[in-house]
C-alpha cells in the first residue's frame, strides 16, 4: 500500500525531503507541499518529475502523512489540521512541540500519530530503551558557530551579540523546556532528547557559541540504571540555513521509510 505524503516548508529540510520523495521511495508518494513564498516554491518544484500540488498549510491534512518543516511560528498551522484529521504527523520543529504537549492528548483522541524523527541527534534508541527503567540524569551540551545562533530570542533578551564573540562563550545553561523557548530554531535536538528520556524539565542543556567551529556539535551524557553512555555528533550545517544540519532531512527520509518498509532497524 502506498501512503501519500505532504510537506510543509521548502527550506533546508523540506526541499531536500521533497526531492528525495519525488525521486522515488517505495511505498511513499509526494502529493502536496506548502510554503510561505509561493513564487519561490513554484520555482523549486519546476524540475520535479511529478510536481506535487501547491496547497495552503491546512489542506495538507488530506495526505496520509504530514511532515512539518516550517519556522516554529507556523507550527500550529500545520500541526493542528493534521492531528484533527487523524493523520501521521512528523514534526521537524520539535522545540515547538515541547510547549504544546496537549497535542499528544488530542492525537490520542483523534487517532493521529506524532512521530518525531531523530534529526541531528544520535542514540535516541538507546535513550528510549533506558527510559523503560530508571534514568538518573541526562545532560546535553550544544556548541555552534556564533552565526548559527543569531536571532535567538534568548540572545536578544540578554543582549548577546554573536558578531562580537571571539572565543567560546556559554550563552545558556538550564533545562530543555527553557532552551526550546529561548532558541526555537536551534535546539530541536534537545527537545527530541527530552521527549525520548526524562522530560523537558529534568533534561539539562548548555548552549555554547564557539567561533572555532564550522560544525554543529552535540554531546549527550546519560546516567541510567541500565547503562551509562556519552554520545558526540558533529553535524555539517546546511548551506541554505546554518541552524540546520545536513543530516536532518536525511533523518526524515529514513523516518518515512521506516513507516512503510517491510524491514525496520531500530525503534
């Protein structure tokens, strides 16, 4: 059975994903996309073998699977119709989901499923596994080139100027919930980690601006009853949006394959 897919957003995540689907993935068919800039969207779709319909955000809920890859401010315009329609909803703006966990309860009522892709993180399978037992602590340290943090509400509020950073600077220390509110375009990884493990309040997060880096670096430390482990990943930033790693759209493709493949490796 082929499942239809709609993609909201044609940026650093949505456009590579749409191209991969247009190139052909068994069991999946791209039928619709939505974007804020319709002129740019039409230009991006011009080279597609089977151009999808260009719709408004709400109408994407006609597809079996709705992938959200828009700025966090537009999250609900995609999420609410998909969940109300009982669809499979795949959010890339996981940081926007974190303060809206009532949507999970609504999905339970409508029959929708919310499936969070791994994104720029690694080891979520291991975190989910140890979460079946006792987890004592989860800590995440994120280090990024200063330019990729420009525009974060937390930095504006506290007067940080990323153009002035000449050496590694810790710009945030707190929990995943506050990190998601202060850095909505930067800490989707922390939000996914919190959802997989011990929640947004107990998950501790540090964010560093490091001018010596060209990659986005995430280090996760987990102390649990069943295991203790440390993970480190260095993601190459997207040329189109340095806030997003190149691995992120690949992760969404892998997530969608897992929904239809006869063999699925990992949870």
